[in-house]
């Protein structure tokens, strides 16, 4: 019985961290998955079950795939050039890498947002040679990051719902 409560507390902590990370646009859905596995290991049971764990893992992977699909499709639908879109994605990755060591999670988030905006701006400026259009692409990249955060937070909540339904 004590193992159940310890497992539940560990899961709740991982789930809270996961939701917070997804709100910031980071891979928090994997934190929720790890919390579910930790629950099963701590309780030394398969209360959640391997089918549910596979679904939860699949949702985490889906979130990462959809992140790039949403970024690209959102940019394209708003008229951003391929160079602006590639700049945004490249900037997101470079920004996250450069600022992660400085402030861990906060640095990663700031780096992703700043990198996406700067990358979209530079990419669009190179192609269209128009500062106004480049700034528009940068704003679109910022909105895209927000859409990704909402989407991944929704996936994390679905994961948590599946886990709670399995436990109780």
C-alpha cells in the first residue's frame, strides 16, 4: 500500500513537470511517460499496463513529430518562404542548444523562442530582402511556438488521463 502512494507521488511530480515543460514547448510528454513507468516500477506491478504505456509513448513521439509539422505548415499557410521556415526551425534548435547550458530549462525555452524568431527573420530577409516581410515571418514563428506549446500540453493532459484511468 505504501508503494502505491510513493509511486503515485512520483508519478504526480513527473506529470506536473511534464505539463510545465509542454507549456514551455519542451518535451514534457516524455516526462509523463517516465512518471508512468516509474509508478509501475515502484509499485512493482503493471497496473498501467504495457498497452497503455505504448499509447503514452506513442503520444509523446507524436508530439515531437507534430511539433515540426505544425511549425512548417503554420509558416507555409501564412506565406513564409521556405528559407524563413528553415531559418525558424534551425534557429529553434541552435537557440535551445546555445542557451541550455546557461539556465537549463529556462535557457532552453528562451533560446528556442529567440532562435525561432531570429532564424525566421534572417531566412526571410535573405530571400525577400524586405525587413517588413522578415519581421512578419518572425512574428509568425513566435505564434507557431505558442501553437506547439498548446498542442503538446493537450497531449500531456491526454497522457495523464490515460494513466489515471489505468491506476484507478
